C-alpha cells in the first residue's frame, strides 16, 4: 500500500531512486531514504531544527522517557496487536515509531513529519521505515488504509486521522498533562503556566482507554538544557529567560503524560 501521490491520489511505487505513480508523477528519493511529498513552495524552514532534534535524541536515548515509550508500546499491543499498517503522524526522530514497529512486527511502518532532518534520524533508528515529508493535515495515504495511527506530542488532525484509519482502527495519542515540566517552566518564566488539557473527545472516535503517567526526573544541567531545547518553549522563549537555565546545576522535574487510545467508529 504505502504512500499515495499528493498530486493525483494514486498509489506510489517505490523504485531504487524515486517514487512514481501510474500518471507518471515522479518524486525523488533522498539519499537518506525519505521522500518529499509536501506540496508547498514555501522556503520557510519547517518543523524542528537540527539543534532541537539532536537534543531530543540525547535526552530520549538517556532513557528519561522510557516509561512513556513502554506504555505506548503496551497500548499498541493491547489494542492493535494484529495491525499490518502503522502510521506515525509527526514522528520526530523516530524514538516511539521504531519501538512500536518492533513491538507489533507490522508489515508497513510509515512515518510523516514536516522536518526532513527528523526523518533522516528516524530512518537511522529503523531502516525499514517508509518516511515522507508531509503535513499531518494532508496525509499522503489512501482512505481506510491504516490499522493504527500514532500522534505523540504532534498536531492533532482529527479529520485526516479519521479518514486514513480503517473502520475499527485505533489512534494512540499522547498529550502533556497539567503539571508536565512545571519545575522547568518555573525556572525559566516569571509567571509559569500549567498545561490546558481540555475536552478529550474527538469527532468520529470513541475514547476506549486513558492512562495518566506521572513521575519525576532528576536532571543535571546538560540534560535539563536538552529537555528545554527539545520542546516548543525553546523557540518561543526570549533569550533573557532561556539564559536563566545557565544558573541551574540540577533540577527535579515532573513528567506527566496522558496516553489516550481512540477507536474509529
């Protein structure tokens, strides 16, 4: 099955150096293994920067979010054990993607992200991954084709997730809860704020499982800076506030996640 042509919607066939559809729309395969299916002429840099991605890679490979990874894999095994096609929407550097693919032993492990640098790193984690630069709001996938969609700390595209999932397919979504990274925000901002969770219901889906995961991270200065750098706060925060972390040698930080499992109805 794989990806579809973003121009005409026909299936793409993978060749040695490119992808092509029956209407001869051609998309070159990058040397690093991904294909760019993002139909945009904008020259603006998309997605996370290399600096953010490398910080995330160091932080995740150190095991700080291993409990979350294990819970995501457990949810996938419980609700989508027989999944043949898995799609990670906003895969980042592939930490969760590769782990779920290994747990399920699916036939097709697909991933999209708007950052080509993220996809290069994801391919290094799992060379079997079929990776495409694409928006989660216009997925290059046929309707009713995926058994499982992953949405971990990435934009929620309700309509597209509903479209690409098979009837009875599942969506695993991970969100930050109210207290997530509270101490980090308190160290950086004069007036820190808690995360807003809001309404968890999604159109066309039934929420079939919800698990809250909260634990403490004891972080040295280097890992604290990596944690800050891998979050959206890094881009949005002023230089003056960001530099406050230079005076913090260590910090105990709360990690608090909501792991939500939805079924397409």
